[in-house]
């Protein structure tokens, strides 16, 4: 009887450890990804380990990056971990920038983790002439003029699809 009890305990421990390793799923909501990320971080898992497991399970880069950032993780560390895990560097950098982090710092973190710098264009690369840019990001104008609308800082502008 004692052997059966010991076997049952060992088997349940194996099942628990296996389920923890395979807990990410491509069908998870963002909240579920956040909970899983928080659980793994509290258990001492590294950002890199979490990123590799999440990518293997089909978790999108943006969802995982936002999950890690919302847990208070260092943004450059998150970008580096996701790039090393094989996520698209441009997507990861853009997600961190959209969350409020510096493009230059996130770009540097991605390149430092092995990303090809030519695969990531600066956010101002599509901007028009003058300080305001074109499209939804602002009207034409020189520096010092009042743009018609601004989204974010630094010019650039965002073009609506079809423009």
C-alpha cells in the first residue's frame, strides 16, 4: 500500500511539473497569458525561458511582450528575451514603443539580442516634409508651426491604409 501511495505522489508530481511546462496555449486570452507569465515569474523562470515556451505554444509576440511589461519587467530585457526566442524584432520593438518605451532603447536592445538592424525602420521614416509630417500624424508645416493633429511625438505621422 505504501508503494502505491509513493507511486501516486510521484506520478502527480510529474503531471504537475509537465502541466506547468506546457501551460501556454495558442488559444489563451491576453489575461490568461498574463496570469501564466506572472506565475512563471513568481516561480523564478527567466524572461528567456518564458519567451521560448510561449513561442513554442503559439503565443503572439505582442501579447507576450505586453504581458511581461505589465508585470513590471525591464523593457529592454523583455525585448531582448523575445528576440532571442525567435520572435519578430520589429513587432516586439513596436509593441514596447506603443507601451510607452523609448524607440532608441528598444531598438538597441533588439540589436544587442541579435536582431538585424535593417529589418526595423525608425518610426519617423515615413514622415513627410517639415515638422508635422503627413497623414493622420499631422499636417504640413515647418518646425514651430502648429500641426493639425498629432499622435505621439517627433513628427513621422501615420498613414491610413489606402493612402
